[in-house]
C-alpha cells in the first residue's frame, strides 16, 4: 500500500470512528431505555466490530507515522476510547451482562469525537516517542486506568441502585440495571483487569527506564503515584479475598481509588511531573 493510500485510509477512519461509536451508543440506548429487541441482538456484535476497527485504526497510525499514537492529548484520547471499548467488551464477556453499555460507551464516543476533530498527523517527534516498548507501556497503563475508572462507574451505579432500594423508589434505574450483586461483580472484574494492566505497565516501565534515559530517578512523582495506586488496589483485592470485604465498602473503595487515579492523571502530570513530561 502506498503512502498516499495509507494516508487516505487513515483519514477515512478519522471520520468513520466517531460515527461508528455513535451507532453503537444508540444501539445500547435503544436497548436500555426502549427495550428494543433488535438493538439488544445487534449491540454486542457492533461493539466487537468497533473494537476490531479501532485496533486497525491504531495500527495504521502507528505504521504510517512510525510511532505509537501517544504523542499528543488527542492521540491519547483515541487510545482512551479504544481502552474503554476493550475494557467494557471484556466485562460483558466475563459477566454475560450487557445492559450497562450506554453509560460506559458514551464516554468512548466523547473521547473519540474530540480526537477526530483535533488530531494532527505528526511525523517530526522526539526519537524516544517512536519506541514500540513505550507504546506497550502507555497502552497497558491507559487500559489499567480505564478499567479502574469503569470499576468506579459501576461503584456509582451500585450506590445509586442501593439508595433507590433503601428508599423504596423503584424507577428506571432499578428496572434496567443489573442487581446489586452483579454490579459489584462487574466492578470487581474491572478492578482485577485494571490491577493486572497496571502491573504490566509498571514492570515494562521499570526495565525500560534505564535503557531510555541516561539520568533518571525511580522517585519520579508519576512513578510514585502509580505505585501508590497499585498498592491501594492490591490491598483492596487482598482484603476482599482474605477478610471477605464486599458490598458498599468495596464500592466506596472503587470510587476513592478512581479519585486517586484522577489526581495522578491531572495534578501530578501538570505540576509535579519529572521525566514523564517528555510525553
């Protein structure tokens, strides 16, 4: 395939991906709010197709511009959209529950639409950003943080449903959402996925760091915050296994953990980043 053909194909994906995500979100919305049988049957098929198409799009950008799409905030946004769809598809597969997709995939639509509107085709970048190992490191970290975010969404849905049941108000949320036990299971599956993805990201970063920088410190604020988040979830998962923690307690931990992730991805990145500032 020529460079011109590849560039044209990427431009088509840039336009098509938000439209495809919008279609998937609409299918999940029709199934959730309107109990549409056809949408119910098609939504998972379209979700899986979206995951495949998005991975092809990421691969095309990587090949065409000779670097993983992690160099700008808008490239990161398309990676986040992909991570959200992958993470949610994984949760559906593991739990066989398919009626929370509207709340999750709406975020992917927002990220991908913003990315497609403002993304630039960069060829002149720092040499370090062309590293495929860096691409795997960032991808694993993004998928880990995304899964942790999903666990917080399920935690919030759990607390909303719990409040409705407690106050004996049985509205649309009660009628359409999975029960409390299933929401807790979905949150737990998300946490496990996020924990292992962060483990992979931290491991890759630990061994790659000395090869990438002549002068570095393992006391970089971003590294410390990532390890702190990893430890928080390691303690939470251990407590669930060893002491039987469950219910509202675990959902609150998921929401608090997401707050820590948010601080790591915003305040630390903006004001206390060390060598990670090259991103």
